[in-house]
């Protein structure tokens, strides 16, 4: 690979990408792919959501010749949004973790739903779903530059929120470690013994309940 003749910045290239954050290009998002193109480390024909029009725009911006979309990195398809089949959703939240734009809402063990205004159709939620209950429905229009700008903003918001959450979780664990280090050894041992006793009591209660169910079933 060689540097693009016109030497556009990574930001200028990123502005031409659809911002779906699908990672089909083999990079960790649109910004990473834009940086690779600017550095001459990736060709301009790996963005399937951008399709032929996107490749043409990249060719014009970089001075590189137009080339067809590399089929190894996807195929050009109509814009489609994710849709969760409610009757099959178990509320595991794996799709929430996979979504780059916070386009899926729901609490653990409860029904989840797609926020259409934030969905880019990236498809990252589909392989994350253990129930395979996510479909993609064509919306009957093209993905626009305005859609791309909104998607970029949503992605940045989601990334910032996750950074804040990670920092809060690290602080919480640090407080727990500090509190644990200040507990006398005897008290810590007593707490561990009590926890073990409670655990064994719970197991015994479950065994008794299970045995009762079996006995009741045999009597019927």
C-alpha cells in the first residue's frame, strides 16, 4: 500500500464514511478505517455500507483510482434496521453490549427493543443474540449524510457513557478492596464461614424442596 496522492486527513476521510460502525472493513470502526486509509494501510474499497458511491467519494478525496467493493468485506445492500422478535427475547442484554450507538433499550431479564432513530443497521447485535431473534427490515430509503452525522454523534455518546461507567465500576471495586483490606483477619474469616454456612443451608433447602416435589408428584 502507498499513501494517497492527495494526502487527505483521517478526519476528512472519516467524514465521508457512513458511520454505521459495522466493522465489516476489518477495522474497529469508521474512524480506525479512515486512519488506515489516510496512512496508506488500507484500500478505499472495504466499506460495504458506503457502497459504490462511497468508494467514488473516497477515490475523489484521496486521488486513488476507483475500484469495486471487495466482496471479502461484504456486499452493498439496502439500508435495514434491526428488529427484535419480542416473543423470543429472554432479556440477556448481550445485544445492548454489542450495539455501538446505544440503539437497544431494556433491562436484564426483560424484553428489549430497538430505538429506530439510533439504529445504523450495523448487524453487530445479531451474532451476539443467543436466541437468534433479531431480524433486519429494509426501511425503503437510502442512508444519508445526515444519518451518518447523527450516527457518529450517537456512537460518541455511547462511547463516553461506557467510559464513565467503567470508571465508576473501577472506583466501586477499589472501595470494596480498600474496605476488605481494613477488616481484621478474624472478622473476615467469620464472615467467610457465615457465608459458607448460609450457602450450605440454601442448598439443603433446595434439596428438601426438590424431594418434596418428587414425592408430591409420585402421590398424584
